[in-house]
């Protein structure tokens, strides 16, 4: 198995499906191999996701798309805070999902992305096989100068950006960017207190 330092360096030449496979299986492998994460220590699982999954992502793009038009009106400091708060929320959400697989005999199947060699956007469909159950999780990636990066995840039939864009629209309409920042800060503080 690759060391953590190697695992956290996605290759810029990886195909979208290989990048998703590396991101997912390295994180699950680490969670299942460590007694603390295997026992369900959410803070430790979250740390694994931050260390090993984030290098494969472009959650700044995710934030821009989820915030929508309000992103243009936000100050640079508000954008930085939105990105930090939203990334915290996404990492914790993903860690919670992975925590449920920590003691399972999980297998993954990856369908090659349907994209041409010059494509800049791709979707990798994955199937999580767990004790006879099959769950679909899809990853949307964009080609960047640093290689493919995950920026959206479809879990249980809903793309995260769309879900959060709908949720944030009402908050932004009533409280603006500052209202969204307060909401994200409160939500993340509550979640952190629960761990």
C-alpha cells in the first residue's frame, strides 16, 4: 500500500476513473486499517478525509457553483470564509458516509467515464457493493492544469451542488452572503460539538 505522502499526491495523468478509484479506496483502506477510525472515531475519520481525499478535489469550484450568483457579489474575504466553511461541511458529510463503511467488506466497481480525450468534464459512475446491497455514487470531475479534480458527488440520486444550491438560495435571499456564512458557521459548530 502506498504511503500517506504518496497517496495524497494525485497524478495529473490519471484517467477520471483511476483518480476516483485512488481517492476512494485509499481513504477507505486507511479508515479500515486504523483501529481508531475502524472503531468509529469521527474526528479521526474526518482527518483522514481531509488528508487523503481533499487533494483529489476542487471544492472551491463546488462552493462557487453551490453559492451561485451571490459568489460574484461576495468580497474576497467572504469568498474565503464561504469556501472554508463549506469545505468543512462537505468533508464532515463525506466522513459520516464513509464511517458507515468502516467495518464492512466493501467492494467498488468503477465504470469508465464517457468523455473524449479532449474533454474537460467527466462523470465516473461507481457502485458500492456491501453485503449484497449495491449503492450508486457518482463523481463529477473537471480537468484542471493539475489533472482531474472531483467537484461534485451524486449520492442517492442527488448531486451535492444542486442540493446545496437549492438550500442556500433561500438563506441568501433572506440574509445575503453574511446570512449564509452565519448559517454555515453555526451548522459546522453544532456538528463539531456532536463529535
